[in-house]
C-alpha cells in the first residue's frame, strides 16, 4: 500500500506522521512549535523529510495559506504565518514529489473520503476555530477557484462597517462565527474586554441567561451564514469542524437552515475524521487514495 | 451545422427561435405572453414544436425554476410561474430530445461560450432585474448543486430581519440589489410608497443628491455581496446582466471589490450575449456547441 509523509503546517504548530492510501495513520504523530523564520521552517521540514522519505512514496503537506491549482506552491501568506512563507520552494526540500494543499481544503477532502461527508458529491466544510476556514467539494472535486484561494469564508454579515475583520475588510462571517467572534459578541454585550470565549461556554453550561443570549447571537450568525451558502451551493451536507464546532446545536442549526432556504433540504454534520484530518486529506489527495 | 429549437419560458413572456451550434440565431424571434395555466403553456409549446421540430436536432428550453441535474425536469416552481408548472413533462411535447436548463444558468453559459466570460474557467453571473438570478461556472461546468438549484442569490445582507425577501426569508442579496431592492431603498429613504426605481434612475441623471444617496446604497449592497462571492469562488470574473446592470458603475464596483477581497483580483464585466442569452445558452448546452 502506498504511503505519504504528511505534514500539517499551522501558525503555531507543525505536525507530521506517515499515512497510507486508505487514510490510516501508521506512525507516531510528531509535534513541533512553528519556527519564527522561514529558514528555520525549511530546516525543520528538511530534517524530518530526510529521516522518513525513504519509507514513503510522496510528501503531502497541508498548510495554512492559499495553494495554487497545481498544488505545488503557497501563493498567499496568511496573517498567522511568518513573513515570506510563500517564497518557500517546498519541492526543493525532497527528492520525492512534494504535494501541497490548503489545510482547510485538505481536511474537507478527508471528511469527504473517510469522514462525515463520505458518499456525498457536494459539501461545504466550515472549520470554526480561532478563525473560520472553508473547504468546498463540488462534483467530487475541491473548489479551488482561479488561483487556488476559493472557499474563504469572508462574506459580509452587515453592509455598514460594524466590526473589523482580520482580513482587513469589515463584518465577515469569520469575525462573527469564530471563537474570536464569540468573544467579541461577549465583549459587546458586557462592555468588558476581559470576558473570554471560555466564560461564555461555561456560562451556558451554568444556565446563565445573559451568556445564553450571547451564545445564541453567535449561533444565529452561523445559521444566517449557512443559509446563504446553502442557497448558493445546494449541497448534500455541511460539515462542522474545529474547536468551536462541539458547542454548536447541530440539530437546531439544521432545522433553522432548512426552514429558510429555497434549495432542497441539506444536512448538518459534525466532522468525524479527527484532529489530523488536514494531514489525512493531504495524503489522500497526494496518493489518490481511499 | 446542428440546430436547436430554443425557448425561453419566463413568468410573463415566452420567446422562441432557432439557434445553431455556433450560438447564432438563425430564425425570427417569436414572442408570446405566458399563458395562465399549464394546459395552455403545453398547448403553446406543442404547437411551436410541431411547426419547427423537423428543422432541428433538439429542443432546448431555458426556463424559470430549478432544473434537475439530468436537465430533463423542473423541480421547483418559482413564485413567477403558474402553479403546477413543475409537473409539466417537457419531453412528452416532442419526438426530438427536449433539453431543459434554468434560465440564469443558460444565460451564464452563453456568456461563457460566446460572451463576456469567454476564455475564463471560473465565473459568476448576476442577473440584476426585477429579481436577481445567478449562474456560476466552475472549471468549465455549470454549478448545479445536489438537486440543480445552486446559484440562488439568497444570502443575507443583515442578520436581524429588516426586509422580507420574496423567497420567504429575510434580508437576502436579491431583495437589496434587484430593481425592487432599489425601489425599497427609495421608499425607506423618502418614507413614500409611490417612489419608483425609475424615479431614482432619473434623479441620478439629474444630479439629485438624495437620489444619488439612494442609488449609492443600492450599489454598495451589490459591492458588499460581490465581495463575499469573490472570496468564496475566487472567480476570473463577474458578469453583470439584466435590466438594472446598465446603471451599475462597473469600474467602481471592480475597484471596491478588489480593494476588499483576500483572493486574487477579479474583473467586473457587463454581459454581451444579449437579451436572448438564455435561449442561446440552452441551445449551446443542448447541442454541445461553440
């Protein structure tokens, strides 16, 4: 069975392991803090690759940032990664072929191949974490766009400049429905900069009515955004992943969405491919597996 | 050269002509008022088909309403069409093959094959008329979704129920950026139910500052919606069509959109395939032409 040496390169952590073409993780997961310079990132990757490349058929990297349609270069740095990240020539780090995919796209592919959206042909994955990522599958292919950057969940929730988004524009879905969005909802509700996402989640557990109101605002923004995406894509399902997804009332979101869309009913599912879905998806894309 | 007998079936008018596989209209355009019952619609179509089907290879129909992915049945009626429209068995109307496509999708295909988006592989067409239609092309295929209903421009401009949309939900892009949306903007600005879209357009021409403000709100909503679509699809271009598109400051919209998106710059174009783009697109899809 063919195997890939897989990496997941994020703003704070880098993970690595070996994954076979069925999507199974067959080695220990290695974890590193993401170095602060591109030279150190390259050295780290080169070191890991030299240790394992003889055991595998291909190197598969899930990375933050948009990846071009040939899956061989990062074409835009995100705020979370070191400056100049997009100048790294990943292919130069190995004698084996190096395959790259955006981390959200790769995770969506893992869900499609072995996880929550398996068996569907049109699906939208939303990764609700510190930020919000998106990976969209249409007719069994990843939606990449002209330059590889499609699936950015930066569509506006208001037209009149209320909350600045991390992307530089205003009022994007991401800045309302991320963990940060929930914190900002709470800050606005209590006029208190120190309230945290954790405070809201704890408050909801303790049946604190004000915290429940804040949480419901956040969840309603998720519902409102998904309604638009459902009408645009007419997907079989949505897959919710990321650290914030566990707090979403999936049944309620599904009911609310289906009661307001003009397209046929869709389904709402929690991700099942796990925390390493990015590496699994990159490996499956690279190997053509599962 | 192969030929299609083409129809465009809308809520108020039905058009028909013959179109060859290069997309050229090669017969007179016939025009009818849309009958009020499905029996009369069927009789009209049967009559036209019987007159011309011997001259053509296929029947190609651009229709209001969602069309299934096999392009052989309307699966949802729109408010504009007679009740039961979706029960019509279009194939039963001719001995030749009958091909159906949603009118906005068909028009987007005409723009892609012979019009404004020719040569691109990812494009979003917005038809700004009484309502707003959408047709999306990804990797040289129409985006249809699981049931054929994708491309509905019903994503929310506000999360807090300000303006009821024709779709039954609230605050959709359509109800702000259609001709009706412009009228509603003016009604709200002047607290006057009698002000019309025409009044606003005339006011702008006459440099009436209040009317210019109303118009700018409408155009800004178009910009805001397109920003989201650009981040989601990363398209080569947007094509603006429909009766309201002529009033849009295309250059300004393009500049504003490109200054606020995280994906690579896109271009804004007016449609060039003409008023019969729906029939042309349906014919080209049916014939596999141009």
